């Protein structure tokens, strides 16, 4: 009877009108939106290769450090549980993006659509590359959260710049290594383990340099998004 009463009450609430929206913190929504936007941007825009200080690199090199900065800000303000959920949401977004990209590229174009070859070139990244990106992202982000929290506890909440750089350096190493090996190892006989390692080293150094430069953005994000007892909100 008690269960039937609860069900009836639940139905009556919906019959009285639309379910009220939960109160959402604009700062939290902004953090989530920017993080997901950066992840999507890395995968959609990262196909272009440029030269930076003599090193060939994807334009995504500018966005990867930002993704780690966002998780550092989230962990600092809201704790590891929230940031793990944020990472999971990002991973699901990338999987959904992969599914739609695969479907849309495979569909036959209308006769009036003349740009199908360019469309396939831009959005038809190999499955291996995209899988490498998702796996590397997931492992690196989870490690970033773990190390950030450990360093935070060790330093008793002081020296934000230490924990954000230590966690990002370690996570960039995982991200770059996992991605390069899954994406390129033995795609041809030339791409043996030594060759892939030679690709990793300069690219990793470039990403670490950008990670250091983006440290002030972590401080700015914590200051702008921070509020009293922020960790208790989630």
C-alpha cells in the first residue's frame, strides 16, 4: 500500500504540471560545457598538422593541455568524484561523436551535394585513430585526477601550481604514449616501437611546454569558478 501511495503521489505531481527544473549552478555548467567543447574540438579540428619550432604536430596540441587544466580545476573545486563523472561524460560524448561520424560519412550524398569527398576527408578519420584518442583520453584523465588528489593531500592543499603540473606532466606522458602506440604501431613495418618512441618524445615535450604556459589559466579558473564549500555542492 505504501508503495502504491508513493507511485500515486509521483503521478499526481506530473499531472499538476511540468516537473520543476533542478537548480543548476551557472559556474558548474560553464565548466562542464567548456570541457566537453574542448574534447569535441580536439577530435574534430585535430586533423590539421602544423610545424611548431621544427616539430610537426596536430593543432590539437593547443587544446590537450586545456582539457587537463579543466579537470584540475574541477578536482580542486569539486573533488575527484565529480571529476570522474565529468570524464565519463566526456568519454560518452566522444563515443557518440564517433558513432555519428561513422554513420554520416558512410551515407550516400544527395546529387546536389558536391563536397562529399572533402566531407569524408575531414570527418572520415580512421577508426583506429579515434579509438586511440578515446582510450588515451580516458586513461590519462583518470590518472590526472588520481595524481592531483594525491599531491593535494601531500601538500595539504597548498601549492596549486605543483599539483597541476605534476599531474598534467604524468598524464600527458600516458596520453601521448597510449595514443601513439594504438594509432601508429606497426601500421607499416617502419612504425616499430623505436620509431613510435621517436615520434613521442618531441611531441610530448611540446605538449608539456604548453601545459606549463597554461598554468595561470588553472589559477584563473579556480578563482573565477570557486566559491565557499564548493566541494560540498556535488
